[in-house]
C-alpha cells in the first residue's frame, strides 16, 4: 500500500501559525524518540539519568513524552551524558512517500553503536559506504566520526533527528 501525505495536513500547513506549532511539536516528538532510544542504549533508567543530570525524573519523563521544551544546550548535555552527540538535519516538511530500507532504529544504531556491535573487518567495509537521499536505502545524516581511524569519516545525509539520534 502506498502512503500519501494527509491532504488535511497539507491544507493546514498553509497557515503560518499552524505551521509554527506543527514544527515545534514535531521537533519535540523527534527528540523524545531520540532521547528514549539513547537512554535505553546506555542502559539507564529515567531516575538514573535524572540523578546524573541534576534533573527530576518527572522532567525526564516529560522530555521522553515530547511534553517539555528543552534548550539545545540541555539536549546536548543529556545526550553527552548518555554517550551520544546530536546530529541535526533538515528535510522537507512534506515529502514524497518512499519505501524504507533503513528504519530510524537501524540508522540510529548504525550511527551510534556500530563500534560495539561489529568486527574491525566489518567496520573497514563500512568506510566505503556513502548514502544520500531521504529515509530510504539512501538515508543517513551528517558526518559520523570514524571508529579508531582519525583520518576516515563516514558521510551520511538525511538521518532524521530522532532516529539521529
């Protein structure tokens, strides 16, 4: 089944005020997913993360629920404590539907946890991969530092901020 953009949403996005609210809500939701996945990958509970950060557990819960509005600095600090960094990217607000090869989870794990998940030989093979486009076979964002090889970098384009992640 081919998915098409919601016609009502397309009409609503013609209103600049609605578009602003939609963008803010979408960004918070993307970060909520990214934070939740990063925290789980770091094997931390919300309470443990809150204690390390000097925040309350209910605030961490609100962040993961997309209900809080953290600063970029707070986002960077939290992700850093969990062993990650934020990679941002922009994509069209409404895009053509594609058939996904990478799910956001696969891209997230590839971008963040590859050093611990694959062998040195497999890492070397990844150095030759360059993908671009939207979230399909050709999807991933930013420049991800190499794993133990300072002269090599893998280039990925269009990883959604959640997914980075």
